[in-house]
């Protein structure tokens, strides 16, 4: 099981400039079967080091949650570094 992509991302306005909140859809794949799950994640910039990413699924994906959340976090950091987040 893995997170293939994050799509339909929308940025929510926050009063703090170093915290960015996003909502969208995570495309998950397991044994050739793909499903889409609604997701919300936050990227918080720290003064030193890498950004802190927290994520949660709006519905239970019925797969082990920790590997999926790790995949979402890794993909969110990658998209942020590439400048592909809205």
C-alpha cells in the first residue's frame, strides 16, 4: 500500500504566515487497486530544520494508518520543496 499522489489541493487561509493548511484528495494504491480518500494536512515552517507536517484522513481508509500518513507527509514535503503546492 502506498500514496500515489495528492490531487485537488486547496489552501486554507490561516492568520499565521508560517503555517499552511491544505485539503484535498489522496490517491492510495494497494495490489493494483486505487482508491481516493479526503485528506487534510498542515505544513509548519520551523526557524531551523525541516518543516513539520501533520496529516489526517477525513474517513477511515481501512488500511494501516501509520504507513499511509508517513506517505502523505513525505509527498507533501516533496511537493513543497518543488514549489508545486498552491
